[in-house]
């Protein structure tokens, strides 16, 4: 799903002359052909669609050995990403991988250490689009004085007809936290940006799983930050949960919030700073891709907002929430790393 979204956005950047997509690789022939079709339909198609299924297990190794390839955009199931990331980095390529960067903090740390050993960490970007959402940037820059508290409420209903519920690796996850482990980095990234730092303490509760959603179906966390700042996060994947994203930040001089909404058929956020409203359309994915491509073209390090170390900071909070919830409520969401 996200591979298709990336393909559409890369096609637009290709049309602007910012990038040339030369190959599409996937483990399955169907997926590589589908992504190639999107690029061909919305821009200049890649020269070749390659897959492990059709071209053998060494197909990716051969591609990574091509000196004409500068960068690789990796959109794979969470547990499969680290090995491919390292293979691409060791081949001298710039890499953009999806969040979370690994199935656990332990694996993420090992992968970062290996990237450092290969002198390639500065070439690795992790696509956390919330750090590039105009609404998050506007909220973080709001002039409301010293932050005192924040609260984020999310509804992401998962039903049997939901596209995510049809993804095998999400239904039988090899990463910790199931759906929260996958989407949680978004919420943590938004909270960190809003407060301006990472939490120093976490307490949490969670529900058990259901026939559709592996545990937890819902999770609630209380986080403490430096400066006596308190933040709450509640997330529900229940099938009847209303779809929502509402982040509210209280400061000494006012309040700022961002709420998911729609305006004239365009999805985005209503940003309200002391009763002054601004609509910010979703723009995180194209902006993060554009920033990554700019770094590649310049030959410099990826920006901090894309860095693996920032992604690891998000993942540490997500894992702390999952572990705290499992300890308190017996949700049992962690998988072995």
C-alpha cells in the first residue's frame, strides 16, 4: 500500500526532473509489476521491474551492485527491512526506509551500529512523514508560551474490509506492538514535535486483541517530560472507533491544536492557535521524499528529521508504552526480536 503511494509521489518528482526511477524490485512479481505500472501511468516508467520470485534471490544483490543507482527507497514489511537497508548501505547507496525502522529497539540499535561501522549512517533516512507535515510544523512553532501539557487522541478503526486487515504481516506481526507498533511512531513523532522533547517517563494500559486486531486493540499512555510537562496519548483500533486525530497543546499563553478534517474534498488538518484557524492539507510524504532526494543530489547527509537516530527515539517511546501496558494489563503484545 505504502509502496504504491511512494510510487505515485516518485512519479510526480520524476516528472519535475528531480529523480529518475530506473528499477522496481520486490519479493513478488505481482508487487513489482504493480509499482512499475503506477510509475508508467503517472510518469516515465522504470526501465525494469525485478522480483525475487521471477528473477531469483540474487536479483536484489545484482541491482545494488549497479554503480548507476544512487539511492534506494525501501517499503517492505517491518521485520524484512533491516537486512535490505544494510545491504543497500553497504553497497554505497543512499537509503530511505519506512517507519518504524526495525521490529524492535534491539534490532534498530544493531542496524544503526552496523550502518555506523559501514560509515553509512548519514546516508540512511527513515520516512516519518509527520515530521514533514505542515500542520505539525505550525503547531510546534505556535506562540503559546511554555508548554504545560499535551493530549493526543487517535481513532484508527480496523475492520475486516480494511486494507490493513488484509495484510498478512500485520495480522501475524513479527514486530512488537502489532498495529500500535506500526503506527505509534507517527503519534510519538507528533507529540515530540509539539512538546519539543522526548518523554522521560511512561505509564500505560492496553486491551487484549480481537479476531480482527492483534493486541492491543486500544492503548492509553501517560508521559512525563522535562519541565513538569504531562502528555496523554489514547489510541483505538476498534472497528467502531470514529476516525480521528486530535492533538491539543496547552501553554502558559494559550492553546494550539491540530485536528484531522476535510475541506472541499482535500484531507488535512485544521490547526487552531488561540482561536485562529488554518487548514493544512496532508503533505508529509511528498515533502519527505523531496528532502531525501535533495540530500542525494547534493551528496550530503540526510536531514535530521529523516535520520535513523530520530526514528530510533520514536521507537524507544513506542516500545516503552507497549512494555508498560503489557506489564500493567497483561496485553502481551511483544514479539521476540
